[in-house]
């Protein structure tokens, strides 16, 4: 979700034209920017619901080891086993 939001911001920066038309401004600010904020709220809601830490808005490289360990612990606590 962070990566998608970052791509949206990059897109807005790419296509923004200070001399743009009202129609192009409407698409950027009333549609795309609102989507960006909606996805941000969804990300925060998911983080709260799952107890995930909030690392802020700057996207960086993160190790998947913590996520994989947490997933394994959850599956184990639910007695989910597969081979």
C-alpha cells in the first residue's frame, strides 16, 4: 500500500502543470489526491486493526523476516499446518 501511494504521488508530480486546465486540475486534486488520502486512511486502519507498527510515510527497504516470522506465529497459534 505504501508503494502504491508513493506511485500516486510520483504520478501527480509528473503530470502537474501550473498552467493546466480546470478539467486537468479536477482530475488531479479531486480524484487522484482524494484516492491517495483514502488509501492512507485504509493503511492506518489496517495497521491499527492488526497492531502493526507505523513506520511513517517514507518508503524504505524493509526486511521481510519480521513479517514472515509473525505470519508463522499466527498460523501456528491457529493450529494451521501444511506440508
